């Protein structure tokens, strides 16, 4: 067995002088480090004890304070006279800083007492909040929002008197308010909590009404005081509408009165300045509170609302918010006839001295289309003006045939029918019209007296305005201008003229015809004592035909010789057994004009020459007798029957043709 080799210990460096000195140096350095640490620790303790607050202040002075947003104020919507239709009021939301309240025991009781005194918050509730959120710097008191300035001022006074009241803060925000509640609701629209406009002007002019939030920055100075730097918010612009809130209010009162006295599926009214396109008033019987737009109780009972699903409630709300005057289309009936007459006069296809014979109807292609006076054998010999006065369908078909479908369609487009007018409101419909491919002789005939094509109220009002104002087509609008806080006009809608549709001469002739129609024709119930009112009625049977459902209407202007106001009234299915009488619309218009014309500074006047000219068109008594059924007020409705139970304004088909 081999012997294990003995291990020899290496001692070559053990006793060398250089090695020992190195070890001493290392120990010395280590000792200095230990002493230095001890000294530094002692110094830190000393400084913290004697100068800690001073250094803390210096440190905090270099720290930024969290920035806060400063909300902008959404711009006002005002009427044409400056009355506020929509405005934003500053309100305050309460939040607490539990960490600040708990920082020192001496803060607790004064703070609790202040909250109870000013806001009625019990000390028990405060204790619970502090216990559950001990380190929170921001606790929102959800039940104490939208507080008035008086509440905030009261708290601020207490805080000034007692510096131990800590951790109570208020955030500013703006609440949208509508001083007139339901008035012009379909025009104004409303706003959500996030400053987003819904429907109406609030929606269309949302960007102009909204501003830009400001920002509040801050830092702590050497005394631990918070020094703030504020970048102010930029408020929204003011939107001045063309609406006259007083006229709008009177119109809505008349609508409510009509609904209580007679009732209808829908009644709507539109007042327009024919010389600018500005809407003076617009509305229907579907009204809601702009301050509480989701309240269905204005239109439904509690039981009906409870029975609705969420989807049904949303549908009901959208129907309530819908603006009938721009969003719904219908067959206009005889209120369309002035457009046909104007187009034919302008193109020389009809003349003032031309004579026509109404024998009760026209054979068009394979159909016989009846006239108003079919049961009496027709109106007989008529001038063009007389044909408009008695609302003769036969003459309309004759002159439109001479005009031809191409020209007829050109004028339809020029008058803004079949397309959006561009009114500055959301939800506008286009209506339905024929085109060159779909319009044939039968469609041309029925279209000439307002059947088989549909329009919206704003379309027909704009077209009628062009007929009576000298031939100028203005784009309808509900906003006059947008201005900044300083009053500088940012955007103006005054220049809304789009085109020249007919000549001044044609317009003058139509004004004379329409004046005669009110004085001695079918629109007589629309007369207003002391005023020269010009206009035309309409009575259209709704589809499906033969069920006795009618939409009756009146459109007119005043004064006839120099129109300052266009009035358009539509009554959809009046709540009566016999609906086929435009008298419901003409009487409404007359009553409304009596109240609003003086408010608009349109006063009675009478130039005998104007009245004399109109009365030259007066009908012979024998012809006037055969106009049709006498309306309840003694005036005459153009809603006579082609056959028993059928309207004079019917289109071809089951009710307007001879099968």
C-alpha cells in the first residue's frame, strides 16, 4: 500500500512586511467608513430634529401640485330678441379629503360640526367615511352635487373663521338649464351631462356652443402655502336663433287649445320670414320638458310606461323628440297648386287672360281623374286665377300637361322639393318625388294638384316663400348668428339666398291670385280683419284610400302685397267624424295671426287698390254655390268629394279615377 504524501503548508508570504501593512490599511479604511456612517447618522438625526421642517418646506417647494381641470361654460342659445332659451348655470359638487381631516385630532370635531351645520351631514356619517377611507384624498359625496353658490359661501366663511376646518372642498361644474321648459323644445333640443347636444340647435351647433376646459396648476412655497397658477377656460359661443320666444309661446298655446277643443293625431305649425328664410316659430303638439327630456309622463300614463320594455320606451322618446315640421313627409294636397301655377306662368304655358273649361275631370292615359266639382259637372269656364280660387284639379292637369314633365321636374327641384333644404336642424327628411324615369302622364297629372308625391312642412314653406317674395329661394334656418363673449360675430346666417326661382312678375300675379283665394275662395276662413292675407288650402286623403283619414292644411302670407310672414298649418286626422275640411287649418291660422301679427309689428293696413284688384277675380254666385260642401264656419273647403266619401284632392287610383 502506497504511503500518503504529507501536505506542506505554504508560508512564503506569511511574515512578509508588505502583507501586514496592507491588512492594517484595510482595517483603517474600514474603521473610517464605520465612523463616517455613525457620524452621518448622528448628523441626519440632528438635522431632522432641529431643521426637519425647514428642509421639508424646501423639498415641497420644488414639487408640483396635482393639476385640476376648470370647466368651460357652454354657450347660451338665445331668441331673436336676446331672451335665453338655453343657458348654463355654475353649480358645485362636494368632496372630502379624509387624509387631511385625520392628520390631526384637532381638525376632526370642527370639520364635522361645519359639515352638519351647512349641509346637514351627521357626524356619524363623517366618522364612517373616515374609517372606511382613511388615506383617501378625494371622496365624492354623491348626494351633495349641484349645490348653489350660497351653500359654498357659507362654508367658506366658516373655514375663514376656524383654520381647523380641513378637508372640505367643492368642485365647479355647469348645469344646463332651459328657462322656458317646453317652449320650442323641438327646435332647441337638449344637452347631456357631457356637454353633448341631442336634437335641435344643441346638436347642430354643438361645436360652437362648447368651449375648452382650463387648467389649475400649483406648487408649495417655502411656507407650505399652495401657490396656484390658473389657465382660464374658454367658454362656448352664444348662438342667436331666429325664433321669437313670445310668438313661439303663443303658437304653442293655440296648439294646446286646439288639441283640447277638437284634437288630432298631429297638429303642427311653422312661421317663416319669407324674405330671409328665418324660422320665427316651429312646433307641434308633441312637446316635452327640456329640463327633463326623458320624462314620458307628458305623453303616456304611468300604466302605459310601466308596460313598456326598455326598447319601447326609447322608441317612444325618439317619437316625442322628433320634429314633425322637418322629419315627416306627406302628400300636401292643394297647397301644392301655387307651385304648378307659378311654373306654368313663368314658362308661358299659362296666362292671366287664358280661359279654361273644367268639365269634371281629365282622361289621362288609361285613367279618368276627377276634379273637385265632378258631381256638379265641373266648374265650367275659368280663368287661371279663378281655377286657383276654387282649387280646380282639372285646370291644374291641363296646364301641367302643356308644361311637360321635364320642366315640371326642373321647377320641383328649383323649389327645393325632393331634397333636403339644408335647414340647420338634425333629422331632416327629403320627401318622395318622381324623376324623369318614373314620372309619366298620369303621375304628372296627379302631381300637379299635390297628390302622389310627398313633401315636408319646411320644404313647402320655403317653396311658398319663394312664390310670394318675388321669386327668391332662401334656405330655411333657425339660427341668425353665432357670436363670441365679446360680441364679435363668428358666423352669420343672414345671407341664405340660394337662387332665383321665378320672376318678380310671376310672383306678383300669384300674390294677387292667393289674396283672392282668401277673400272669396276656398281659404276664406283664414281671413284676418284689417289684414290682406293671401293663401291656399289643402285637403289630402291619406293612404290607404277609402278609410276617411285626411290631412288638412293651410299655407299663406301676410300682408299680401309685401309678405312679411308665411304661416303654414297642418292638421293630421282631426278628431272628428268628417275630417275632409281644411277649415280646421284655416280657422287655426286666422286665430293665430290675430294674436302674433301685432307682436311682430305687422299692423293692419288696407290699400283699396290692392283689394279692388283682388276682387276682380270674384266668382259668379252660381259658381261659388257649387264650390262644394260648406265648412262649419261658413267658409268653403276645397275638400269636396269626387265621389261619395272621397276627397277632391285625391290622386288617381281607387278614389280619384273612374274605374
